C-alpha cells in the first residue's frame, strides 16, 4: 500500500488533509488507497505548528465524535493534537457533547473520555462561555457511565454554579456516593455542591488530589499558548486570560503549598449569594449588595474579583480581618529576619500578592509601609527585589529626604552591595516612583490664578524636584563610570526616566531638566537610539516651555532657562547647521568642548582634506551614527526626484556622497537632480522618524518653526 507521502493525490493544505481524513473515516481499511496514518500525521503536524482553524476543527471533531472506520490509535492521536488556532465555536462543543453516551453510532469509551478532557482544557477559549452551562443537564445525566465518570466529574466541577445545584441532583450525587464509596472525582464534585449548600449536604466529603480537576498537561498548555499567541498576536495567551469577574482557581497542587487560600464562602445558605457563582460584570453589579464575604478575605491579594468586592464594598470589619491576618504573618517574618533566621517560603508569595493588590488599588496599605520600614533594615537585597521595589513605588508623596532616609536609602545600599550592576533596576524603580508621585502632586498653577509662585520651590513640586535631582546625580555618576558602549541597558533606563519627566502634561508637574553635562554625554554616546531619545527628551522640554504660562521667569530661575537655551543651540548647531562645538558667550557652551581643543581638531581635519572641518563633522550627512541612514534616505529621495523630474537614469549624474549644501548645488547644475539643502535635511528627519528615530525630528521641528513650511512644500 503506498504511503500518504507518495500518493499522487497528496493534499496540499490542511483542508485537503481533513477532506482525505473524512473520506478515509467512511472507507474500510482494506479498500483505502493511502495509509490513514499519513493523513493523521499531516493534520497533527499542522495543528501542532499553526493550530486548526474553525472549519478544520469542526470537521475533525465531527469525525472523532462518531463511530467511524478509523482505528483507535489514529483517533487518540488526533485528540491529543487538537489545538485550535482561534476560539472554539459553540457548535463544536455541542458536537462533542452529542458524541457522548451509549449508542450504536457513538465513538469508543476511550474516545469519549478524550473528548471530555479536551472540553475541560479548552473551556476558557470557547466563543460562547455559556454553552457548557446550557449543556449541564446532559452532561450530569451521564454520570452513570463508568468510562467517562472521572473526567466528567472534573468538567462539572469547573462549570458548576449555584443555579445548577438542584435538589434532585444533590440526591442523585449522594446516592452515587453511597453506592460507589469514596470515588475521588465524585467526592470532588460533591464538595463543590456542598460549598453552595453546606446546610443541606451534611457530613464531610473526603478529598484527595484526584478529587480536583487536574491541571492541563504542561506540554499541551505550552503548545496551545504558542499557537494562540501566533494567531491572535496577543501579548498573553488566551488560556491565561481572566475577565476579573470570576473567582480565580489555582488548582489543588498550588493551593496545598500556598499561604494565600482560594476564595471559599463557608457559611452560605439557600438565600445568600457568593462570589463563587459570579460569572460576569453584569452579574457582579446586580448582586454586589447581597454578596456574602468569603471565609478568608486575605484571598483578595491574588483574586481579582475579591479585590473588586473589597474596594467597592468597604467595611470596617473586612479591613480589620485583613489587617489581623497580615500583621500576624508579617510580624513572624520580620522577627525571623531580625534574629538572622531565614524567612519562610511563603513571604515571597505574600509580597507578590501585596504588590498585585497595590498595583490594583494604587494605594500602599499602612500596615505594609510600617513593615517595610523595619524589614528593609534586615533585608538581604536579593530576595523579592521586584516585589519590594514594586511596593515602594507606591509610597505616598512626601519630602524626598524623609522617604530616602526611611526606605529608599536602605534599599539602594543593600541591593547595590549584593549586586553592583543593580543600578539599572534602581533607576527603573525611581521611574515608577516618579510616575506615582506625579499623579499625587497638586497643581502649582491654574489659568485663573493671580499670584504666581516659583514652580520648583512650592509644595509637592519641591518633593518631585528633589527626587529628580537625586536620580540626576546618580545618573551622572553612572554614565561616567560605565565604559563607552557597554552600558546600553543602564542608559536606556536613565532615558526612560527623563522621557517620563519631560512628557507629562499635568499641571502638577514642573519642568525638571537633566543636568547639561548629562545631556551632552548622552548626545555623544555611541548609539543612534540614544542620540534620538535624548533629542526627543529635549524636544519635549522645549514644547513644555512653549505651552507654559508666561512669563516663564515668574516660575523658573533665569539660570535654568538660560542653560536650556544654550543646550538647544548647541544640539541645533551640532546636527543641523554645521557649527559643532561653537562657543558663544551667553549663548552656547559648545558641549563644553574647550575652544583650544576645537581649534586643534579643526586644524587636524583640514590637514587631511581641505573640505574637512570640525563644524560639519556631526551634521546629518557626516554624523558617525547617522551617516549610513542619511545616505539611504538620500538614495530614496534621489530615485523619487529622477522619476518626478523626468530624468534618464542611464545618463543622470548620481550623487557620490556625502551630501552637503555645496554638493547639492553642484549636482543640480551637472545633470543631477535638483534638491534644496533644507528639503534634503527634512527628508532625512522624516526617514529617521519612520525607522524609530523620531526624537531628532521632534527636536528640530520644536526648535525651528520654518521646517514645517519646508515639509509642506515637499
């Protein structure tokens, strides 16, 4: 018998393979022209790599959900590789449920069991989340089937809600339990029922690790995550998406070693409404006032739904319960750290939970700030760095000296002592802290105010300025300490800090400039990205000054505005007008290049070639970090102009480069394209911006208003 790979009618797509499988499923093995194993391999290979679209998935499920001529090995292989590339349609779920049970046309018990397990694994990515709920009575009616009872109990445990817990079902479960003994999966389902009606279902339900639905197979979960991310272009896997309006279940394996319990309402009755039965936002809003709090409110550290409940329905007793749990637990951990003993394995989980809760509420619990104040004195600087820095980001706005003396100084010192390269993480932390303080600060000016106050010396703005000054001093030291070309990630963190500080449109945030020395160091860094980003930062500050209430001198000292103007002129002359390192009294400092050094460099360059000069060394065409991009931009412009001006490509005089004002003038007179110097430079700016280097364009357009006119002409 020929193999599938050698068949003359070899399918060219997954749909061809599915069609071949459909034909093979109705053809007895001895009458087939090709081996079915080849068809199955082709489908599974495609499903593993790219997933099955809805049509292919629907067709394969229809084959698996009925009795066919396919062998059991082929069907089992198909079920194990049934990776959907999109959300699972509701009709596919109905087809699967329709294939369960006893009957002449039903698939084998092994296949049925595989179908139920597949439903449990894909239930979070079903298009219509209610379809399984509507099929509940059909699924429950199949509990007498031994072959699928375990998987069916696991599936029912996942989809059971209060409306499904009816007296006749309780009675049937109790009868099955008495007849079968302590069957783990059945006892797990009975425990779910008991959570809803503890007063009706009396006695204990014996549970074990087999009582709860197992976690998806790690290999299967990893593969479906990759398939879904590829096809949906999502940042997170659909399997892990959670709408925040359903109780989060972590599974039995994690809950056994977790300090933070799952959400369970232990004292519910027939009239109460519990968080466990909430499925969507409408349900939550409608029943908010009638919800019963769970047995352990500390679960709000990890459960998004309980977080919303605690935030929207505050109560003194709830706060007291949470604080009592936290104070007891954190005090034990602090005592261990203070006496030199190792903290428990649960501290990391608690701190991560507190970090998530704080990110949600945007408020640091007073109990947590008190704990951090003492714990940081004994912290090792290695464990839970991200969680601790995440919590410290939400310190309330206060004098920076107080915050640094109480919290931040200790954290900086111990982290750097353990890891000298941790400054990048520290700068990232200060970026997060600055973001929170900016949101908390009160405005220092309003459109209708009469009396004006200096921005950097009043109220909350002084605290913000002290924070930025601290990071500026740290950044200067770090940039000078890092060998050229080796601190890209650190420099990126510093730039991110100033991008945040410079781009705020809040009236509460004053203009806080980086030191000129730091700016000039970054302008001369050996990275095109760094040059673009620091230019973007300076451009943001220029726009901020332009939009600020006038007169500026009423808010900012003259020395500050003068230095900023010098900085603008220096960068403008460096990149745009061929006057690099020019020093003009009270106008520019030439990037602090000594005039004698500039003259020496200029003399040296002139001795090499009379057209060389220090002033043109850093313009767009010659700049070491922009020259190749500028050349590519010119080629694009030259090609367009040859076509627009109707020139003959075979006889045109092509520019040899690098482009300069004189070379463009000569080119237009000597069988070349005619392009104005300013138009070329604007074209280069737009070309750079289209490739992720928009900071240079932003600065030049903010500095020179004439460039927009040039852009409109082109």
